[in-house]
C-alpha cells in the first residue's frame, strides 16, 4: 500500500517543477526564484525549498525536465536523419521556443556551475545515442552534436531559424 503522504509529496514536487518550467520559459532563467515558483504554483514561497533546497537544484530539475522530453521523443521513433531534423526544427517553433531558450540558458550556466553539468550531459548523451543510429564514427558524432547545438543556438537569435530541411542537409553532410 502506498503512503498518501508520499503521493502528495510527489504531486507537490511535480507541481512546483511545472511552475518552475513555466516561469523560466516565460521570464527567463534569471527570473527563476523560489518566490516566483511559489507564486506561479499558488503555494507559499518557501514550499519549493523543501524539494529544491538551492537554486542550482531547481535549475538542474528544470533543465532535466526539458531534456527528458527530448529523450522520450528521441527514443520512441526517430528512425531517420530527416525525422531527427524535423524534431530539432520543432524546438525552434513558437510552441517550443520558450523551452528551448530555457534549456540553452541553463546549458550555458553549466559552464560556471559544475553542479548543473549532469543535466546538460543528459541532452548530449541522448542526442549522441540517436546519432549513433547512423554512424559509429566518434568524429562525425562530435561534429553532428556541435552542428545541432550551433543551429539551435543560432535559431534562437535569428529572424528565420533553420528549417527541418536545413537541419537535414547539415546532418546528412556530416553523417552520410
């Protein structure tokens, strides 16, 4: 029999994490505070500190949540380079732009905050696993990872982000 307190605690943590992702997507990683998350979730400002004691814990959870969505989609049916390209281009669509921006903001923070690096490595590891579908060449994998990150970052700041066809062309050039 499951303890009701445990289930309530898991639900509260999920509620706070969802609120944190919304705050970060809407206002940026710099706006992410326990107070802002509590307000977004409709709970006391201090509620989040029980589940995420430090801001780095909260940031890592947000980054992991964003990355796990990609990991789930990548592991369930990206059978071709063109399908991966469509997935990557989708991250620059209006529906996903906030989440992608949040991911890359946290990604860059990991350069200064080593405790965030495991969450970033989840993205790299997942994308590497997908790319290994088409090659075992470590140099090609490194080039494709760099190309994907580069195109996504550029897509965040340009008026016309890369399309699925552009992602596909770059990936085919590297992996074929």
